[in-house]
C-alpha cells in the first residue's frame, strides 16, 4: 500500500458524491465531509515527486471541474479532466514503481 491509498480512497468517494450531486441524487451538504476527508488525507502526504504532484494536480483539476458542474457552470472539460486524472492515477496508484514507494511502505 503506498502513501496515496488513503488519499485515493477519499478522492474517489468525493468524486462519486460530486457526480451524484451534479445528477441531483445527492444533497450538496454531503460534499462537505467528503471534501474534508480529501484535505485530511492530502495533508498526511509528504515528499511528493513529479508524478505525485501531477496526480495531485490532476485530481484537483478534475474535482474542480465536477464542482463547477454542481454549481451550474460549464461542463465542457469534465471528460478531459477525468481522462488526465485517470492517467495520473494509474501511474501513481496502479503502476507504482517497485522499490520506490513500495520499499518505503515496507520499511514503515
């Protein structure tokens, strides 16, 4: 398990809530604890390398585009932001390099 798993779990939950709110099937008030969970998980991450930063930035951009949809703003870039997030997530979460973060987690 790498340092981003808690963050990844929190962001996926928040993204799910944002999509539900955009569809009108969830209360906007449900977004507050989900957002706080993302911020809390992110605050625990230290020592970001370039791919880590790209993942965090892509996640923030995707969340912002979904938030804009919830707020009734343009949804033009949601698919583009989602694709960029998926690529960055795959590099950091799914294809995490052996020996890098994995060795760190095993040592902890």
